[in-house]
């Protein structure tokens, strides 16, 4: 399908490069601001690799908006003294039509 097609041009490497820059340069300075795992930038990388730039960006934006609503339902775990809530990409595509998934 169009939404799941592999990106032949430079869109995917450009977005993944920007996310890699954010993850290695900006995020360590900014600190962790999310209680969900995987962190938002890794979630974005996974979404773009799986669904392409357009739909991956939509899924990432949707997750950013639903984070406060998701925490009560996501199973908690401890890592490095912090409590995180597991919310993988695979749990957030249920609303997509089957022909996209």
C-alpha cells in the first residue's frame, strides 16, 4: 500500500538522521521527560522504520498526545531507580485498518 511503501528517496534517512542527532546530542542535555518506554525518540525511530515517514510521524504524534492517558493502563517496571510504563508501538496500532498493518 501507499502508506507502507518503502521510501526510495531521502525522506527516511533524513528523519532517522535527525532523530539520531536528537537522541545522541540533545536528549542527554535535556534529560528524560517521559515515563513511557520506549522513550518517544526511540518510538519514533521504530514507527518510521515500520510504517514510513508519514504514518510513523502520525503514530509518534498520537503517542505524544495520549501519554498521560496511557500511563494508568501500561504495565510498570523499574529501571535505574525510576518507574517506567511499557507502551510499545505494537500496542498502539490497533486503530489502523488491517490493510495498513
